[in-house]
């Protein structure tokens, strides 16, 4: 009766029940070749993808001449930083790794205390998890190490790892109220390290991906608080503050970053009195990145603030919390958590845009190294730009993918138990 | 209608919203309170006195100004004219007065409004620690005591998003109580709850009322009103239309609008 009805309505009969353990052939048939059209699309796509992958693999392993990268590795990494001062960079990286480990350990301990993560997982399991989490970075560093021809980088990497591990082990034993000390300590340390690194050579010989990383780190750290303040200012009840913030945001969102960089490199003299020593180019670049990105951060944060239900503020007010405490304990943490993806997207943009500073201000950043390398005597006229640019791309990709993955992790951690 | 005499006596005793029941000590006084939103007047000269330890239930159709009235009491809305006095402190523009009244006044919202980024325990300890500067240890002891009182101590480490609506609302009550308020304001605390959770919240509120808390409760749960309310206030169009004991409203409502409204909710 039922069969009769279905046939009668010209509906195809229900597929016969498939055995629960359908094999790979069955999967292919169902997902790739369900109909003729499906089959054609699958075949064409397979040919295109196969061709691209083949060419890419051939470039990577056979036709590509990576000698240019190997020879210029130091330039790509640190530019023309003097060779006999490189130990300063090693010291700085080691110090940063130690403090990073310390903070990670401290935070992990707090999570255990708060009961948001299970304590006491076996060390091997945690190591595997960490490598899995940071695999692009790990693979990238290993690649760089194998490209290098001297023991220096290996020793540096070892020092960094040891420092990070020591910090991580010590972190949990910090007193419970160390958060403020850690933050202030990090700021002092950062300032000290900048002084330490610029002492022998000033800014002039900074370069390579180190310069890009430095510009990005400085820009991100400085633009974030400024952006938050601008977002709050734009919602202020005082018309003057609101107007200033709106004007600022709209001004900086309305002009191209590259033009700002050029202007600050060339025309800054018009804007500051002649008796004042103009700041160096690196400082100007940091200022431009900070001011520019802060405007975007402000709009992102404002979006986060607006997405919060009014009830949150009202509940805090009803409890007697002051407006400042309501903002910084209730509203801001939730707003920021909601906009992590957008914020990190902005930070990733900033990191990539540091290559514009190289072009606008004549730094020898990673991108300019890539250009310059192809003009060296040994490589001139050999069409090696693809290799050299490809390597720079890889460096940036490692940084960006790591930021992106870490931000997703942060989102998950902060989203514990919330809708 | 054999009860008419008693009924009307009761009505007479409470007919005036400015009169006060029980001990006679006034906790909350609204005197000619006017609230406008632009050109729209949400409250027309509201007069109401609430005695210490009294429970007043406010009913009325949607848009009648019930929320607006209790939100004026802790300055979530600013009234345009009249006087509001809570425990002897008059609400003025002075920020210190506002803060003082907010410290003495707990509020429970229809949508709970718990802080989703804080654990239940942190939700409850936040205000005592930040506003009363209570040491963490004491605040947590107090919070656990209150969570016992609302019967969910085992949820302390969870986050609001992991609780049922009824549990969330009980946490919200504990959070408000943590400031040791003298007055509790409830704005339709059970309207967002599934029927099976309404009673767990009402029971907590009944405990609170029996413990001597001064309460203004906007709710249409007349069973609750019958159990603990000293008076019921019926509002319509921004005015107090009728005031009386719960019994008065069940047996002998006077105004036509009251009768119509009651016929809809009972
Ligand atoms: N922020 C506001 N701006 C403009 N009008 C408002 C505002 N808040 C409330 N109103 C108006 O004031 C009147 C009273 O609102 P109120 O929320 O106090 O009513 P209510 O009695 O609590 O109703 P309900 O039972 O639906 O909660 C309504 O007509 C409403 O539209
Ligand atoms: Mg309401």
C-alpha cells in the first residue's frame, strides 16, 4: 500500500537502508558522484587542485632555489643589526620568554584555583597539547633552524625554551596577588629591553621580521588602551569629549594608512617646532600605527558595548556600583570578550601593514629585505623574487595564524559556561 | 456578600495609599512623583507610603507604569517632580544620596540580569566586596550563607549560563541580599520563568517576607499576594487606582477598571 502510493506520486522510492559501516567507496559515491553534474564538478575541481598542488610542490622541492633565503637568513630575521651585538637580541628574547612563561604559569594556577580547568594532567599530555596548539610556530622555527648554517640560532632557541619552561614552572608559585606586579613589571621590562636593544646602534640598523614584529607589538599594545578610551569617550555624556572622539575616529578612519606613514616620514617637520628634535622614523611609525589602529579598535569596542543588554548596567547600578566600576568590572569585560575575533583581526591587519612602513619610510623590514636580496651580486637577474617573497609570506603567515589560533583559544577559555 | 462590612472596613483602613500599615514607621515614601518620557507622562503624581517590614504587591495592565514606579525608587529612572524618600534619605541629584539609597535597596529583575562572565559566587560577592569593601573571605562566607538561604549552595562555582531560569533568579535574589538591603524591589520576578520554576522563586520570596523584609513586588501572582502582601496596589495609566488588602481585591474591588483587570488575570 505504501509502495503503491509513493510510486503513484512519482517520488523515488526511499533508498534502501545502508549498512551502518559504509566503506570509503560508498562515501565517495555519495559525496562526490551523486549525479552527473556532481561528477563533472568533482573531476574539474580535482584537476585544478591537483595542478596547483603539483606546481606548488615542485616549486617548493625542486625548481625553487632557496639559496637566496639561506644566504640572507640573518637579513630576513634581524636586518643589519650588528653581528657582535646579536647577543642582546638573545638576551631580550630569553627575558621575554621567561616572563611569558611566568605569566602563563600564574594564569594557569588561577584557573585551577577557580575550578575552570582540571589540574594535574600528565606532563607529556600537556606538552603534546602545547605543540599541537602552536604547531605553525613550532614547524616554522624548526624550518628556520634547519635553514641556518650556524649553531647560534639553535642555542638561542634552546635558551628561549629553557627560559619559558622555567618561567612556567615558577609561575604557579607566585603569590596570589601578583597580577598588578606582573603587568607593571612587564611594562618596565619592555621599556628596559627597548633601551637595551637600541643602545649600541639606535634604531637605524633594526630590520628584518624583527622590526615588523616590534612595530606590531608596540602598535598593538599602545592602540588597545587608546581605542578603549576612545570608545568610552564616544559614548560619553559630555558633548565636548564625545565630539573630540568622533572627530578623531572619523579622521583616522578616513585616510589611507600609507599616506599617513609617508606624511609622518616626510612632512612631520611642518607640524613640530624647529627647535624640537624630531623623533626617529621607527618612533613615528609606531605613533602612526597606534593612532590609526586605535580608531578602528574604538569602533570595534563600541560595537561590543552596544551589543550588551541594558540590564547589565542597570543590575550593576542597582547594586550600588559606581559608574567606573560598572564600566570596568561588568560592561567592558563582556564587551571585549564579544569582540575578540574582530579585535584580533584588526591586530593581524596591523602586523601585516607593518610592511607598508618599510615601503614608506625606507626601513629594511622583511619585505624590503626580500627586494634587496634579489639585487645582490650573487642573485641579480636570476628571477628569485618568488622565492624571496614566498619566504616573507611564510614568516607573516606563521605570525598571523598563531595569533588567530590563540585568539580562538582565548575565546573558548573566556566563554566557559556562558551562553 | 455577607462580608461587606468587614470588606469595606478593610478598604477604608487602607484605601489611601499614603496611609501606612503595621508599626507605622515609614520605609519608603513617594509624594507626588511624576515621571515623563518626553511628552508622555508615565507617572501622574504617585503617592505611596510603605511601612517597615511591609510587603506591597503592585498589579496593573501592561504599560501602566509599575516598572517605572519602582525603577524611580532606586534611580534607574529619574523622576521629574515630587519627592522620594527611602529610610529617611531623599533622592536628589546628589550622587552620594543616590549611592546611599542604592546600597540600601536591592532589586530583582524580570530578566535576572546576572553577570554572565562571573561565577555564581562572584556574582554574589561582587557588590559587598566592591561597594562595602568587605574582605574576600567574609564576602564568600556571606554569599554561601545566602545561597543556602535560596537553596542552591551547590551551584556556587557554576556560571549563570549553566543554571535553569529558576536557579538564576534565586541567585539574583541572593546577589541583591548580599548588600544587606533594607528594601527589596521585585519587577515581575517570575514572568520569564517556566511554570514549574515559578514556585521555587516565590517560596524564596515568601521566606524573605516572613523574615521581615520590606518589599515592593510587581507581580500578577495573586497567590503570593494573598500569602504575604499587606496591601495590593492597582495601577493604570500611570496612576494608583485602588489600594487594599489582598482580600479586598478578591472579594470587593470597587473600581470598574480593577474589576475588569482582575477578571483577566484571575
Ligand atoms: N525609556 C522609556 N522611554 C519612553 N517611554 C517609556 C520608557 N520606559 C517606559 N516607557 C513608557 O512608560 C509607560 C510605563 O512603562 P512601564 O514599563 O513602567 O510599564 P509596566 O506597568 O511595567 O508594564 P509591563 O507590565 O508591560 O512591564 C509605557 O507606556 C512605556 O511605553
Ligand atoms: Mg514592567
